[in-house]
């Protein structure tokens, strides 16, 4: 069904703030993601909400995935 009530709060020229405990949650997620070879999780939900943060995280993740793929044993 349709919602009976909805509210949107917009704050012009403001940066979102993470909830308390965000860093620990992201750390746990990152630890679990390392179990999956070649998987990289990035975006504003993880390591920074600004565009420069997202670009930096994407570049670092691309390098990590590249390094993982290049170091994988291809003799099989």
C-alpha cells in the first residue's frame, strides 16, 4: 500500500553525517568482503561522502582488485 505519511528533510549545502558506530560497521563489512577475491565495495556509504572521497576510494579499490587479479596463481 501507499504510505500514509512521509517526510523529507533537505539541508542545503550540508554534508551527510554517519551514525555513531559507522566506522566499526564498515570495518566489519570490509573484513567480510576480503573473503571474496576481487570484490571491492566503494561509495559514499563507506569511506566518505564527498566526491573526492569517492574518487580516491574508487582508485584505491581498482588498484587492490588489479593487484589481486595479477597475483592470482594462473598455473592451474
